[in-house]
C-alpha cells in the first residue's frame, strides 16, 4: 500500500529530527523526554523524594526522566492504555484511563499518599475528524485534572499537561487558574512547530 503524503512527510521529519537522534544516542525512549526535561528546567517540577503520577506514559519517556529525578527515595506511578516495557523504579498500570477500574488502580497504588506532581501526556486515538479529536483530547485532560484534584498535595502540588489548542482549550485553562495559584503556558523546543499542542504548567494546588 502506498504511503500517504502526510505519513511520508512524518517519516521524513522523524528520521531527520535532531531530538529523535539525540534520544537514540542518550538512551531515552522517545523525543518526548526532551519536552519534560525543558519544562522541568524552566519550572522546577521534579525534585528528589517526590511522588509523581504519569498519565499516558507509554513508551515511558516521561517516567524515565521522572524516575531519574526523584531518585531512590521518590516514587513514579504510571499508566497507559498501551503496554510499556518495564522501567526500574516505575510502578505501571496498563489500562484505559477513562475507565473507573484504572482510576481505582492508581488510587490503590498510591495507598492514600498524596502526589507532588501529576503529569499528563495523554492524547486520544485520532479519527481525522478535527472536532471529534479536539473534544476527545479535552475530555482526557479534564479527567487528568480530576485525578490531580483528588491526589495532589494542597499548597505545593503541581500539574503539567499536554493540551491541544482549539475548542475548549481556553475554558480548560481558565478552569486551571481557579484550581492552582499560577498557570503558565509552554511550547517546548522539542514540540513540533506545526503541532497545536501546548503544555500547561499549573503550580500551587489550592486544594
């Protein structure tokens, strides 16, 4: 089957992408690692000893970065609908985050311990219908925020999430501003310029 123009363009971009090459060289699971590394450098999100929850974790790039930064005294609890090759010091639940059973699985693993950071790189399976894809992506970040509200430490808990700009994104950011002391919008260098994705960094959970 002939490749479509867009998939050929993606493949060409991917092969020539400096972040893809850097990830292969430095042993990261994907180029997404550099998005979190840049966010962390600017916003100081992850420190030793922290408890971090990673939503939409596969293939494990963000968990890999987080586990290294929280160190032996920290914890990383991760989930994804896709399987993930095990990572040292990362507790992983495979399942659909939109299902109650997965939410309860995360809460059970946390065992009442409050999280310092909830991070979400969740993205829906794209249908190609822009309005449906946008609605699905906003639904996922709403669920991520709902979990964050349940598990974050009041006062010091932080949240970072990928949001696709479009219908619902402004209202979502407005909602974040009511739940957190400070909300910053970031576009990491490793985020492809033509992508509508931005990252929202919300600090100081009001509880």
